[in-house]
C-alpha cells in the first residue's frame, strides 16, 4: 500500500493535463470498472484498439444498462486474421471515434475507480499507448486481474499434475466457474463475462474467508 | 445500443417475444446483469427493489412470505419472475436462488412502459385462465401454416340456393337449376325440407316412369342435411361421410344460404385429413385398412403440432376410427350373416375422446331372435383383427370377444338390473363405460332402449347417483395448499394427469349428465348441455371445457412424444419437460379441477356419505 501511494503521487506530479486530475481523487463510489478491448493484433507497440467496452460492477450487480461501448476509427487497416475473431470489418469501423476522443470518454467513464479485466495488463497497455501522449502518464488506477484472482483461489500447486500447466484460458475459467457462455465474441460480451467472473470470484473469496478453502469440485 | 445476444435472449422469454423491435431494444437497453449465490434471497418489492428478473442461468423459487416451505413457483432459464410482486400489492412473495443464479434485471419503470405500450404483452399478465388458454392455442395456430380444416364453412365456394315447392314439375325444376348452373335444389314439401339432385330427377325419368310434369316432391330426399356457416369445414366433411351424402345445405341460423358440394370441399383439403377419408372410403381389403391406420396416426401428429385443439382432433379421429371399424365389420362379415347386430364403442372411444389408441372398449347387442351360434366366433375374429390393426386389447377384457359383453337385448336388460341390484366397483365401472356408449354400426334403437332402461333404474334409486359420484374425489388433485404442483419423486417429476385432472372432470360431468338425462356422450358436449340447462354458469362451463382441453393436450403431447421414442404410452406427463408458462397453466387448471370437485360434492351432498 505504501509503495502504491508513493507511485500514485509520483504519477500525479508528472500529469501534463490538469483536466484529468480527478483520476487521482478518492473513488466516488464503491464501483469497479471491468473493460475489454478488441484490437488489430496482439502487439501493444504496433497494434491499435478497434472497440472497447466498459461495464460498472456494483457489488453483485453488473450495470450493463450503464455500459460504455466505443468504436474506434482505425489507425491502420485491420488484418484478416483478427477480423475473423471479432467480426468487425474495416467498413464497420469507418464511423468510429477519433482515438483521442474515445480515450477521453473512457477516462471520464472510469474516473478513479479500480479496473478489472482478464489479462488486464494487455488491455491497459493498449489504452496507455493512447493516453500517454495526452496525459504524459499511464493509467494510474488500481488494477485487478481475473487470472490472478482465479489463481489465488483455485491453484493448488501440490495438486497440480506434473508437466501440466494450470489452465488459465478464458474458456477454462468460465467453465470452472460454471458461468453461461454468451454467443458472439466481442468487446461487450467479453467484458460482461469477465464481470461475471469477477463477481463470482469475489463471492467465492468471501466464502473462503469465512469457511476455509474452496472445494475443488 | 442493444447488442444482438441480449435481443436474441429476450425473444426467447415469455411474454417478451410479443414485443416489437423498438420495444425489445428499449427493454434490452435497460437490463443489468445480477449474480446471486445459492440460497440468496432476491430483493423484490415495490419500494426499493422494483425489478422484473429474467433468468440467464440458475433456478429460482417463489414462496409465500408466511410459509417458506411451500414453494409456489419455480423459474429456470428463460423465465421471467417478479411480476406478481410488482403488479399485485397484496402478494407477499419471497424469491430465493435454489442454485447459483445469473439473471437480467429490468427496472419496474421500463416494465410498466412496456405494459402500456403493448396490448399482447399486457394481456399476458392480466388475462384470466380462459383467455390465456385460448391465446395459447391461437398462438400455436398462428405459427402453423393455414389448415383449411379449421376454417369456417363460410369460406367455401357455394352453389346457388334454389328453392322449389314439392308440387313443382320436373321440367320447371330442371329449368331453374339450369339457369343457376346448379345440380341440386331444396324442396319444400308438406312442412318438410328435402333436397333433390339432378341424378334423382334422371333416375325418376329413366327408371321410375315419372314424366316431365310429375311433382319433384316425390323424388326428393328428406330431411335435408344442413350445416351452419360458422361451423368448421372438417365438420362438414364429417357430416358428409356420416350421412353418406355429397351435398350439404349451408345455413346461417335458420336461413338457408347455398349448397356445399363435396367436390369443392375436397379441393380445400389439399392435405391428409381429406386423403384419409378417401382412402377409408375406397378401402376394400384388410391391408387397405392397415394403411388407413398409419395415415390416421400421421394426421394426429400433424394436427397436434399445428395447435389444433385436442377436442377437435379427438372428434375427427374418433369419427375415422368408427368408420374404420364399421368397414372392418362389413369386410369380415362378407355374406352379411351378422348384419342385424349392433356394434357399439364405449368409454373414451364412445365419448370421442381417445386420440392415441390406448385400449378398446366395445360390445355387441344382438336381437333376441338371433341365435348366438357363430356370433361369438365372429366377435373373437373381429377382435383379433382389431388388435392387428393397432387397437390394443382392453386390460379389463371389456370387449365384444368376452361373452359378458356380447349379449342379446333381453340379456342386456337383465345384466343392467344385476349391476344396480348388486352394486360393486366393477358394476359401477361397467355402468360408467356403458353410459358413454355410441353405436358404430347396426340398429341404433337397441342402444337407446338400453340407455332408457339405465335412466329408469337411476331415477328409481335416489341413492345411486351420490354413490356413483363419490369417485370424483377418489384421487387427490396434485396441487398443494399454496398452489405448488405435487409431483412424483421420479426423474422427470411426473404427474398422472388422468387421475389428477381428466378423470374427475369426465366422471363428474358424466354423473351430472346421468342425472339430467343428457344424451350426448362427449364431455365437451355434455358441458354445453349442462350450461344450457343452467346446471352451472356459462363462464364456469367454458373454463371447465378449456381446462379439460388443456389437460388433454398435455397428455396427447406426452403420449405422442413417448410413442415416437418407442416407449409405452401412459397417462404420465413429466413436469420438467413443461415450459414455465405451461406449468403456470397446469396449476391454474388443477385449481379449476378442485373447484369442480367442490361443485360435485355440494351438488350430490357427498359430505353425508
């Protein structure tokens, strides 16, 4: 906690635009924001965001009715292999927002609330690529990664078979948590499913605190 | 911006499937997703948590606040719950997640807007059971392609109506027919209304030495067979086959409108029902009849899928089954040795309520002068052939092949009195079965005489009917104090729908029909007559009829399903297989059954027995 606070103070000092000072205010409520991006590829240095969905989580409620759904104007042509995954063709994106404008909406939506995501590091890196030139700093928000939460709860090294990797794929986590699959693979559905994982993992964690280890079945 | 998945989900939830695109999007935009761990109570009230919930995954129970042990509702995937708490201030209900549940949550304000903007949506929540049920059928029917059979006679092309006096000469009559391009005309003759056709006139002129001036009245057939223009087309076909005529005169109330010809009628039936009739009409061998049976089965499955009311399917199928059995009789009795024997079907077949052939209940009444020699052998043969055609034998051996059910008129009367004099459970059952009998072939008067004797016995013995009616309450209605379905503890949570609902209604109505000397045997027709006689109100009669129809529909669907899977057909339905809407209707239907049991108990003062 101490180091976190020092880091925050340091970032705040380096913030270029005072307009975004609210990113360092105490969170306005107990909500957290879960978000997911669809991108042109997997390299944060080269690739860019195509669409982004962010959903607020309030306790055990997932506020889909207040969700943020942004489509970005492409900086480069989208490659065929990623089109297959998210089904957003170039022509679907021509009406998107300018990246700076989209980033602005995202920052307004998130404010100083903690962020939640699946392999959040990647999504945050993608967003940082956009906001670093604007703010001079990366996203300062607290971050919770689903795969870490999941590992904390379910990974028991002494039970893990040798030569087998603990499966942290999105699919594996969803199945283990017995959550319903939503049809199309897009930013909104992925964010929604991640949000469900978060709500359920938090619930399991609370039980674990009360009753001890979670049973494996 | 509503996403496609949410919209697709919503269209699978009753009654959201009735919303138009704009309304769907409005609902989808307002949805939140909520998670409830197992056993969590789900907040729902008009004040702080006014929401309608739609289950994405999981199961939720609905209980009364006063008694949480009695569950009155169960909601699974694609079910919406909470409406009763939102719409009825007096409903004190508690909702609990039986297993972990993920659900959509719709704010009450949006739900209310939808209720105001869409009538069909609103109707789902505010209509009483009768309206709900007929809407259920209408919906099924709308989903099906148009089935001419269920159209009214008024849509059929009619020939012009020509009316002449019986004294009119043949020549004048033919001129009139020629002018109107028709081949039949209605004849008014000595206060009677008949019909004369072109071929009647031809026969008169060519074979019976009438001349052109002879009055047509003597060649006409009386009375003319008519049908109301509001009646179903398939009833027209049934009437034609039953009376063996090619034409029906269509009327609007008492006013005659025109002539319906079989040719035109058949052209409207570009489907199986017409085909079955024709195959049956032309059948000449036992194998032909076998083919008809297969066609009937296909017809039943087809009509059931199309949402045609089970009552109508039953009527059609039973008419076909009777024609088939009559045909079988004449095929087997080639030289007409037993032409003067009356063959009747009884029980569910007699009431025209058997759709899937479950068992045969039949009997024979033969004239006193006929000797029984050879008849028994013929009856056994007939019975064997019937079994071969797919009419399973009666487990209680109530069949014409049993000497007990193959009697002369005199023997029948003795038997009847014996059943009354020496009451037993078997005797009661036999009387119930016999009272529902209908003639398939042979002299109909014999059965009428027998029923007259039965009525006289009933009227002579005031204690009989109350005892007879006792079995209406013999089986518990499978519904709990708080409206929960009581199911078996087997895998599918099944319910015996015959014991639970169908038998009490059928038998209760039978008792009232016995008392009121009501002649029709079909339960729906008996209900109609009882309503006319003021035994119960119009509204209750309709509700009872619709309830019976719904229970029969569930049973038929379960039977067809089992038949398709090659399982034994029985009266159980698995409640797990029912949609939430059907479960709701089933509960309401059992509520009506209980109400009816009370009516019977009060009517026959059963508390004294």
